[in-house]
């Protein structure tokens, strides 16, 4: 099947459940790599009631079937509205939509259920609602195909990272800090098969939970609270002994490991050592920085061929000045030059949405979208399902 240039809208709502990002990109086939041009991007906050419903579904040990069905439909409406508003503002006509959906459960490793052992995942947000509302085909449900090929269904951003950032002379690490933090490492001059990618652990998830509980704020803006606190070393040391951080890549994590229950235990540990709430924020921020730096040093550094490394940060965490300062302190001695993705022409807020635009284009042309070295899949596979308008 021959490939063609298309303008695609990518939609992403992440594990922080703070809203919807839309990226409009022009994708053109080419050699040695496909070319992607960002035309526009827009961010939208979830309405309060919808965010509450999303968080309730993700944190629930049990919930009503009716609630899940309604949430699926309501998210589809919200995604369609976000794309429509973006198109109206930027006067762009699109050919295709790629929608990641909202992850409400991700179990990357096999576990027993009803007499069988299997891995599973669920991204909700009804694609038919989007397609019917906008009259444009939608590609969605990207993760299951990789999991059924033996992968963990994540990370799926590495293909975009490779297309945009691979360099013949410098190593590149693309660090996204959303609710969960994940990295993609591309050695200088490497083919896509040598890309390394995995979740490093909590990104903003624990920081946000503590900011909400301690200060009534949705997040620690610019890391201001953490900057006023002191890192509680005993709490940080204990947290770093979590078995997740010793797992070899590929590995994925989510709210199941580092969500509400984890944050509550982390805060309780902080309170045993200090009654200063800023100290808890400083320690949570240090946990994110330390797990990122340790992940790089343990699993990535030796594979980067001893050349200079650009460590490019995106996601909401890139705007947390305290977190970025902690990262710089840990990564610069390892030979990494810390940078924001804006310095390379891609706004942090647009990256993941742009990735799912690219993956939708791949699916439309019946091309694989996963990077097996990143997900652990046994083979490249075509991702997602197409819903026609």
C-alpha cells in the first residue's frame, strides 16, 4: 500500500487526568524517515465533573457498569469538542484523527482472572462519537495489539522520538514527565531497532497528589512549595527500595503502582519525620528526579557510545523549576546536557498528542507503530482500530 501525505489530529489525555491535548500535524512519507511538521496545538482542561469521574474510575476497586459506559461516551464527546475547537481556531483541515483515549486500567504483566492468566489494558473514550461528530475517521485503541504480540503496550511514543530526534553524531534521551515519567534513548546514528524506552517511575503523579491534599492546589506550580522544603532522606531512601525501580526494561507503570494509595503511604512516611508540608513536596519531587537519573545511569548510559548526550525534557514536569534543577544536578555529572523540547521545535504540551497522530498515520497505511525494543513485543505490529465516519 503506497503512503501519502496527510494532516492528522492527535488527541492525548494522560495519567494525570488534567485535560486534553490536541496536536495538528502534517505527515509526509520520506527517506530515511517520515517527516512530521507541527501545525498547531491546543490544550483543554477537563470540566470539573468530568475530571472527577475520570479519577474515580481510575482509583476505584469497584464501580458501576453504567458509570463506565457513561464515562466512555462522555469522553468521546469531550475529545470531539477539543478537536473541533482546535480546528476552528487554527483554520486547518484534517484527514484523520488519532485518539489515545483515557487509560483507566493498565496491567502490563499477566495475572490470574477467571481461571486464566493474561495482561490487559483499557483506554476509554468512544471513537464512534468522535468520528460521527466530526465526520472524520478515527484510529484508537493503540495498545492491545502490542500486548498481544508479547509487549507491555507501552511506551508508544518512541516512534515519534526516533522520527523527530535521531541524530548521526549525538545521543538523544527524550524524557517525558507526565503523571508517569518515561524515557526514550536513541544512541548516535542508531537504527530504530536500537532505541531503548521504558517508564522510569512516578513523574508528577505523587507531587500532584500531595499538592492537592496539603495545599488544595492541583499541582505545585513551578515547584514553588518544593523549593521551600527540605528533602527527607530517610523517606526518599525507603521509597527508592520499591521493587519497581530494580526491574530491567522494558517496563511500564501507572496509577496502579504510584496513584492515590501510594501517595497516601508516602505522605504518612513524610509526616513521621516532619510536620512541614513543603518537606513532603520536596521529597516527592526528589523521588521523581532521583528515579529518572538512576534509570539513565543504570540502564542507558553505557549504551550511548560515549558521545555527547542531549537530555530533552517534555511534559508538565518540564515547567517545574525545582524538579528541573534537581534533574540538572543529577544528570549533568553523567555527561548530559539538559534541554526542553521547545529548544528542538516541539512544545512539551504537544509531544504525546503528536505521537498519536503519527501512530494513526502508520495504522492508516497498514504500517507498524510499535518499537519492539521499547515495549518488549516479539515483532512489529500494526496498532489500533479504525472507526470510519
